C-alpha cells in the first residue's frame, strides 16, 4: 500500500457529511488537501464554501450523487485518493437487525458513505461519531461498521478520543474509527495524547473486551489548555453588545494557543453577545467563576430546577472556570444546558468564543443567523483534534511507503 498522492504531489481527501468544515480544517492543516465535500444543510454549506474556496463543495443529497462521476471530475483513478473522512449517521446500520436496517434512513446514509469508499478505494478511511455509538444496540451497530470495512479489504479499529489531550480546551469525547489496509498501520494511525487533562468517563468505553479510551502514557505531558488561555485576548463585551465584524484585536495574544488561532486573521468575527433577560442577569450576580445553579438563591431558580437534587445538573447555569476546561460546546450556549456564562463578564459565550473553545481559527467566519452559527460550531469536530488524527494517519502511511522503498 502506498501513501497516495495526486499528480500535483499532494495528499488528498474527500469529506462526506462535512458540516461547517471542522474535520476538513484540521485534516488540511495536517497536510491532506480536501478536493470534494458534501453537506446537504444549506447554511452549513455556505460556511464551508466561504472558508474552503478551493474545495469543490456539493450541497446535493448524497443518495442522488454519482460517486464515479465525482471521482472522474477530480481526475482520480480508483486507489489514488489518500483518505475518505466524515461523520456519517451510523445508528441503525446493523447486519444483525435487518428489519430495522430496511426502515432506518440513517442506515441508508451510512451505506452511501460506503458507496464512496467502494468507488474511490482510498488508502485510509476515517469515521467520527459520538461515544454512544459504542453501546448503541449493544454494540451491534459498531460491529457492523467494522465488518463492512473488513469486507472491503481494510483493517479497521476504533478508539474514543478526548479533545483536551490534543490541545482543545473543552471536555469533548469522540468515537473514531480508522481503517487502513494493514492492522499494524491502523494501530499507528491513532494519535497519542500530547497533553494531560482531567477526564471523567461517563459512557460505555469497552467493546469486544477492550477499553477504547485512549489516555496519556506519560506523566510529564504539558497541562491542558484552559478557558482563560483560549479567550482572554478577545474584546470584552457587555450583555447584548455586538463587536464590529472584522474589528481589530484589542490586546496582544497572551499565549501560543491565541497566537495559533489568530494566524492569518485580519480581525475578529462572529463576536456578538446574545442579550440575556433581567432574570438571568440577576441570577448571574450570585454565580462565581466555576460555580453553577447551586449558587443561585432557591427562590430565583427556574421552577423545574427548584425540585432538582443539588447533586444533579452540576453544569447548568454555570460560569466557566477560567483555569479549567469548558464544558462540551453544544448547539446552543444556553445557560440552562451547561456552563456557558463567561468567567468574568456578565453574559454568555459568543459564537467566536465557542469557536475558540472548539479550536477554530479566528479567520473562520460562520454564516447564517446567530442561532445557525451556534449550531454549526457545536456540531463540528474540533480542528485541532482532527489535525492530530490526520497527522497520525499520514505518519502511518508514510512509514510503510518508506519501508517499501528501503526494501526495494
């Protein structure tokens, strides 16, 4: 097997179910050029196109797209492509549940992903999904995915990776399936954690008798990136205040993370603070950095939370801990969902701050309404995590390429 390149000597990929482009962004920064992406949601596609102008970005229904025509349009032969990547809906794909598989549209979407694998026959396949995929249908869905890739001549494996281990300042876990042609290469294709971080595993992490969570092997790694590390250089805002799109930075970058994400950006975008109502502003006065709903006087709590145990919902109505990790960035920075209050400003995170906590560069501009922008950020793969995965995949492919040349 070779580490395939195009005629212009680039490692290449396509991204299916591409969303707003977090996976593409990270993989491209690792050195894999994205030639083609497919995303059916219009606003996500707008964002993808605005930030990846050199990629052919397609908004068609993947079920109606001719994979062979796409391959020919890219000037590729079967086997030329380095990587097919994406986050296809996998739930329902199970060879052990044929009745369900016939009815479940999500199953058919994953079959479309496999159809592109069949057509391109890439050197490597990458699938990302939520940790719950491991336990879904008692593991039968994941087993079916691995079987489908094995039947196509790949040696697939799976890990659950933790974003803070790769420089992302939030508690985000992802299930990652990687498939190369040889099992020893697939093993090398998973990134090794390069930072330490506190972690709590609250999901099923065992599959086929193996623990899937990848943890640091060294106790001397640098500490995780904190919320303060990620956000402290961004302009301060009041509740409901909008910062001018493309406006200048108000202070110098304070650390390497900020310098990295500011690279190539002429200014700041998507930095608008949604307006909190008077009730939430009063609640905020009682919440210290790192605190949560339990700091709010009982009479000021929402009706449903007055009945909650104080051990429950520990992130709700939380103020971020500046020296810790952010809670997982979801599709809304709604205080009822988690710790989305800024640590020293009386407001919730802006889209730009959410994007910083996801590790998007500052020149990545999100399109659509503010609600749509939050959704795009929350649904994305953190680019720094994707970069670590892409670098490991390339390292594995290049290693076998060099070993074959040496043998010749």
